[in-house]
């Protein structure tokens, strides 16, 4: 039987965390609450008010961000001998009663990492703020590109479960400690070819306040996703192995750039001379653009088909 631990990063969640703790079922053996230098002293609050003997409070002297808090919890769970580590936020937006469903793919050996997906049901989307729907849709597409997990949606969902074999394989110190943590973790999972499962869930939006700064997301997330995309493509298609996709990508980009550049240059030259571009110039530009697009689509198809299928815990 798999030993399960729960990690709860705690920052200004004193209004909800006791209820969250009360909903964690007997399938969990250890619960680690990480007080990330919380101004409300949520760690002391839990120590004083929680009677659950499974709960252990870990406290940071300095705020490390949600990622830093989760990493501390991961290490504590591994030291406690956990086979599966679940991460639950302490703000009440996740239902801990869904933990058995979340960990099922890992227990059955079908996946290495499972995460919640708030986009599975169209009806549930009506409860989500419109700005979050748009933001998550954009981030989902960007995450698919940077991680290669094309079947995974809602990448910033923090309701997750991970197998210890995968935790042992990735470098925890390299994970981003900001709100990019979940997205960066997916990137690290793709590097070790871990299998990821999406689990439908319903998010609850009440009076809790998000500490996520929109302006910071608009700067950090696109940049980090772009960096991870370049790293993944280089490692996957040029450092680890070579395939037909390794040729399609640079040739496709080159032909597309040439077609656009040659077409624009021919048009500008013809316009300045007061004549139309020749049929040969138009044809050459069109051929470059069409072949470039076709090669890039072929690369994309190969990348989609290359999503990991065999869980690392079974290899």
C-alpha cells in the first residue's frame, strides 16, 4: 500500500486552513503545513488549534514563495518515507476529499504526476472569474509548447500529486520558487519523461484573496515559458537524440523566414520601381512560406506524438 503525505503551503490562510485539514481523509498518513514566514502566524495558529496527530508544522524564517514552501514540504515528505506527495492549497479552493481520485493514477501505476483540471466541465467554468478563464487558456497553450504535454490543461493548477521516484529524479533546487512553480515543475517532468494525468475537479471561489500579481505574471510567465521551450527542444531533439523532427524544425524556420523576407523584399523593390513583382518572385516566396509552414506543422505533429506514454515508476 502506498504511503501518502500532504503538503500545504501556508500564507495568510488562517480563515480556511482548519477546514482544509479537517477534510483530509484516512488515506493520508502525514500532513506537512509550511508556514512561509506568514504575517498571520498561520503555523502557530495550526499548532494551537489542530488536534490532528498527522499534522506537522514547518516554519520558514524568511518568505520563499509558494514554490519554496512546497519544496520544503516535498523534502519532509520524502524523509518521512512517502511514496506519493499531494500538494493542497490552504485557502479552501481545493476539496481534499478528492485526494483518493487524484492519487489513483499513481497508485495504479498509470502516471507519475497527477494534477487537477478546472476546465473539464463547461458548466463549472461559469463559476470561474472571466479574467482567470482567459489567462489560464493562454497559459495552457504556452505551457503545452514549453513542456510538450499537449494533452494537459490548466498548468497553474496547484492541486497535484507526485510519485517519489519522480521527485528523486528531478533537481528540486532548480525549480522556480515563485508562482511559476507548477509550470516549471511540468517542464522538469518532461525532461525525465514522466507521465502526467489530468483529473477533473471543481474550483471554489469565495472571499479568499489571491496574492498573485497580474503584472508580474505578464512579465515572468511568457519569458520563463520561452526559455523552457528553447531548453526542452534543444535537449529533446539535439542533445538526447536526433530524429526527422530535428531536421524539420530548423529547415522549416529557415524556409519560412526566407519566404517572408524574399516576398517583402521583392514587393518593396517592385513598388519602388513602379511595377508589379514578377511571377517567379511571387512563386519563390510562396513556395518558401508553404514548405516552411508544412515542415513546422510536421515537427509539431511529431512533438505531440512524442508525449510520454510509459510512467517512469514502471520503467
